[in-house]
């Protein structure tokens, strides 16, 4: 059976090493957000124990969320710019 040729204007999925690099960039998003929250929680918990408080871990979680979202937005904007540059 002959292979079907793609019609003009149909976007093709990227192939080769560039596709793997782009997939890895997007896969980072799945790990960055939870990791940032966990790191913020751990730092807040350590400060709670050191300063004998019981509320600083909440600030750590919030700061971790903010840092994670900022990094996710940075990754998405870089990926979007790469896609626009290739078009």
C-alpha cells in the first residue's frame, strides 16, 4: 500500500532530536510545580521548627506555588517563541 502524502497546510508533528528536546521541555512542567511546592513546604517547616511557630509552612507553600507558576509560565513562553520562530 502506498504511503499517503500529507496535504499542503497540514502541520506535521516534529521528528528527530528537536522533537525530543521540545517534549522534554514540556515534560518539565509536570515536575516543576509539585517540586516547587514541596521545597517551599520543607523550607517553611524548617523555619517553623527553628522559630517555634506553626504558620510559616503556609507561607512556604504559597511562595513555592508562586515560584512554580512563574517557572511554568517561563517554560511555556520560551516554547511558544520557539514554535513561532520555526513557523
